């Protein structure tokens, strides 16, 4: 399908579905990205991308794919998108339920969002808080 109709996103999305069944998740994500590039309103590509990312345990990226789908949706796929978001969240929290305390600390330390929050609070407490002492 992709050779016959290279601009049709369905071929890439269908191949992504087959790749997901074969557990070739990174390639499935690439095909979904190709489908999205060809038609940003093709919601099925976002859903399959999210499924592949959940299987790869990249839950934040999977949720981002759902958010992107909601932004592109005209209201006809809202229920499907909400269900996929729920699956992402369930997978994310069930994966964390069996963590040890040390695994949780390692995950938090490697999370870029936490890193930037720590930098922000360090900057605020170190540079801006002393200035408030002089503003009497």
C-alpha cells in the first residue's frame, strides 16, 4: 500500500498495526510518525503510536500521542482517545506498583521534568530568596 499510494497514511498505519503484532514497536512508532506526517488528522495513527509506546514502557510519550490526537480530533474519536489515555495511565501506574524504593528513586533521578524542577527551586532559593531579605 505504501508503494502504490505513498501519500495515503492508511498504508503506514496498517503496517504499524502489523509491526505491533510482531512486537517491533520502534518501527511501528516510525510508521505512525510517517502516517501522521502525511495526514495530521488521521487519528488512528496516533492511537497506534500510543499503543506501541505503551508496549515500550514510554508512558509519557504515549500520553503525549493521545494529547496530540485530541488536538487534531474533530470530536468523532473522543471516546477512543479517552480509552487509550486510560490504558496509558493504568499501564503507567501498574508498572510502578511493583517498584522497590530504590527503583523509584532511580526513576525520579532520571526524569528530566524532575531535574528541571529541582534546578528551578535551587535557582529560586539560592538567588532570589536572599533578595527578599533586602526588600524591606
